[in-house]
């Protein structure tokens, strides 16, 4: 069935409420993005999410949306905390997949002469690829502490500084985490994967600040033109995947007990306040905390590798965390609905929190700027730094896009790349790339993604986040 959208303005489109939909769908996109890739499949998923109990205001999709498991990637939905559902498909398999951006005191001219040595050192010393293990081996008691306290555990073990926690969403720790709700299989998968990048679209990138759109906010974030940056994209590894798999299986088994019909089995869910809902909530928090600890450790290792490869000390490198954001998560938040504060469960799947200046969840450093939003692109184009806005709070439950969004499936990307040398194409642009796996570069080539600049222009023009800076990649390590 073809879903027809109603145009509200240049960047907002509505899927009218029909049939079993409890709320309308709302899509943020330009006309060209609206018809790209698997848009009809994604629109169907937006419509299906709108049929779930307790959903508030609208089922939302960001301009980087594409088809996903149950919910579209780029999907946002908020459910009443007392009467709504929670769904693993609305969080995703890679729980708290996210991005961490750090700035340095170096400029491109400082790094370019030794760039190849630097990317080689990062590739050789940061474990990446399917099933890789890291240098941090967890005892059973340590594993539980990681799941309970996330980045806090990593910093206590010497992997970073207390200031890193201030610049991490939620301080790098969700408070309701209960390791007893995580299966032994999930814990065993995570015991040796802390400090590993993972595979697929996960990466680390050495970039440079190419353009400053808002000098005042950029300065407050610690960004300047020509500055060398480090970006990390990773998540909860095998542990998070297993948590999602475990709870999807449980919820699918008991779908007949829900009391309502699901439009898609992949939307398997539970009422938030049920035993099944709360056990998933606590297990999901554990996986989220693991992911934060993972990125914290990755950044610490990258700092040491960069110092050694560039033959400089910590003061000269000046690596400082700007912010760490998560993309795949459900959060308990307070939002204004019909003029009244309401406690909700916000699912952000392939979407980033975009809280405005003054929000109490923000650290003191960013209370006046709004939350930093990190939007990575593909290997060959650009990434962006934005900040949150009041419009996002009123329209999208404080949410915005998370990246470029896939345009081609991995299979289609492999076909499109035949006969091409992707790494040579990138080198011709001045971008060095290292990778694992035969098909990684083909699956992750720039053509497989939407134009990240167009995606960012949509959220900026719609007012749900605000452009601060544009980053250009110099070197990339892919999982």
C-alpha cells in the first residue's frame, strides 16, 4: 500500500491519521529526501508505530530515516509512562550506539605530515571488526559494575577524567540498570569486548573543523577553524545485541497476552509498567551503560596512541571530550503535552537528543548553548556539530537526526561498488582509510548514504537543531 503524505511546509510532512492509527505521522524531510531510498517502507513503519498504545502527539521520523527493524531508523516516539508501551524494536539491536567527539589543540598542518603513521597506529592498536576482543578483561564483579555505572566505572579505573562524565549524555550512566536482568550469554559476550570498535558502520575518524557557522557557540564548545578532532562511533557490542535478542524473543512469545493487535511482529512490546516492560527497561539500561564505558575506554586508548604516533605529550595534544551522544535508546523524560508536564518514555532509534539552552539535564558548560548534537556523515564527505533548540522540545520531544542515513542496502552497495577502488577514491580526496573485512568498504562507501549536508540543512531549517560547525574527514578506521 502506497502511503501519501500531506505537505505542511518545506520541511514537515504529515501521514494523516487513518484506520488504527492513534496519532498522525510526522516526517521531517526535503522533497528530494522524501523520495529517496526505501521511503515507502519507512513511511509504513511510521504509520505502524502510530498504532501503539500510549503514543503521544505523533509518530516522528527524521530526515535520515530509512527502513529498520520494527521502528524506522530515524524514528522517534514518546509513550505515556503509565499507559504506554516499551519496544526493543524502538531502541534497536545496538543499544546506545552513539558518537563521541573530542577536540585537540592541533591544526591540520600539525598532523598532515604524520597522518599515515597516525592512522596506521590507530588501526593496529584499536580492536575493530566482527568478534574482536579488547585489552580490558572483566571479572564477574567488574562486569556488574560496568553494567550498573557505565562511564563512571571506566573513569574510576583510570580510563579518562571526571570532566569526561560532565560532557557525556546522562553522565554516562542510566540509574535503573539491574545486571540481574541481563542473561549470562549477554554478559559473556561483553566480558572481552570493552574498548573495541565493532564492525559495519562503526568507525573512528580524525577530522578537521572546516567551517564555523556560529562562532560564539563554537567557542563555548571548544571548536575553532582548522582544529583537528577525533570522532568515535560505537555501541554496546555483542552484549547489547544479545539483550535486544533476548527480550524480543520473550515479548514475541507473549504477544497474544497484550490485549491489542500489533500491525507488525517486529513491534513486539510490553506495557512499560508490566513486569516484562520493567525488566527490559533495566536490562536496556545495563547495555546503555556498557556502551558508554566502551566509548570512554576507546577515547582513552586513542589519546595514548595519538600521543605516541605524533611524538607529543598530553598538554600539546590537548584532547578534550566535547560531547558523547547516544542514538538508540529509550529515556524517561518530562515533556509538555497540551500545556501540562507529562512523564514519558521517549524511544529514539537512530535519532539524537536535542535539548535546548537552560534544560536542567545539561551540564553547566552547555547550559547556555543547548546540548551539543554530533551528526557523522560518510567516510568521504562531512560531519556536523549542532545544538538543541526549544523548537525540538515543542515538536519532537527534544530530538533531531543522527547521521546521513542509508540510501542503499549493504547488498545494493556491494553491487554498485563493483569495479571501483573505494579506498583510492577516498585517498584522491585526501582521506586515508583503513578497514577490516572484505566487504566493509563497499558496504560503507559514501554513495551508500544520503547527503548528510542536506539532512542537516533540513533539521536546521526546521529549527529542531542549529548548525554550529562542519568537520571534514582526514583519516578513517572502519570496523
